[in-house]
């Protein structure tokens, strides 16, 4: 299993002022590539925290992706933190500066915007077709913008560089049965299918309580067997069982 960690960097996320919209999109894209998003951290714009998280995660995961903190203002410290984590200098990157010069007029390209051309030595650029200011890659760390549209464009540009493993598949069954009723039987099924990750998710629809069960695995044969057992178990409590997520209907 090839895994990844996502570091969402920004005080504005932790304060609740800005709602993160990148996590679900990145997770889905990685799954399509055969990479499991195994951990996500939301951390502040604090140098020691960012550097510490980077050094820990880049050792423990195949890939690390960061979003946020590469803009032109004083609190955009991600690039400098990455350089410090890797023990390299940060410098005005000639290619990045040329991209900014092409995007902005000379009058618009002030020192604040030129800060976005400061890249750790040894990093390769991640191109930004939306607003020019690039992200970058250094070893297994990919540094991207926090703005969803820009981040998505950056990710699309580096997706082919990622080496994934087996893709994780999923099967879903749902019923108007509460978790407390099925908990014991569900535990037994989960223990039997050790190579299948089975999650239980309660919902309310039409003022009725129900549960959606989602099984995930790279082993489709085991997944089909697990789904059949889950459906059989639910049918022992109710005849209103469907092979889809009732909560999303």
C-alpha cells in the first residue's frame, strides 16, 4: 500500500474563518491513483510546528502534500519552513521569477509578489496555470496553494509523477436500522474480514434513523463476500436494505 499524508497549513482554517475544501478532492484523486490518504493534519502558521510536522511525515509516508502558506504576505511561511526542514537554503528561483514576470506587468510585480518566486534550493517547480505563482516538489514533499482552484490545477500537473499501488474499491449497503441494534453482529463480520475496512455511518432521512455500512479493500473478491455478509446481516433485522447510501439520496 502506497500512502500519503496531507498537511493543511493556515491559521485561517483553525480559526474557522476559512473552510477547507481541498481534503475530499485530494483524497479522491489519490485513491484513483492507488495512493491511500492515511493521515491529515491541520496546523498553524508557526515555523516550529510546520517544520516538525514535515520532518515527521516525510519519513513516515510515501508522499506528503501541503496546502496553504505560499502566497506573498508575512504569514505565508510554508516555503521557508520546507527549506528549513530539508536543511537547504531558500533563493529567488529564476524560472519562477520569469513565470511571474510573464503574468504580471512590471509595475504589478512588486517585492511582495516576488516572494512567491522564493523556492528551496534543489526543488522542482509545480506549475500554476491559473495565477502563475508556482508550487514545488522536493523529494517526496509536494507544496501547493491553498486556493482550491489553483491547488487542483497544480495537482493535475503532477499527478502523472505519482507512483501508486493497488486501487482501493468500496461497496455500500444501507438500511433503516440503528447502529446499536447491529453493533455485535457488525463487529463479528469486521473481525472475520480482516483485510476489509468496514465503516458504520448513521444517518437521518425522512425523520427515520438508519445506518450506512461501507466496506473498502484492494481485494475485490473479499469485498464482494463482505458486502454479501453485511447485507445478509441487515436483512435479519429489516427487509428495507439497499446496495447504496440512503443518506445521500
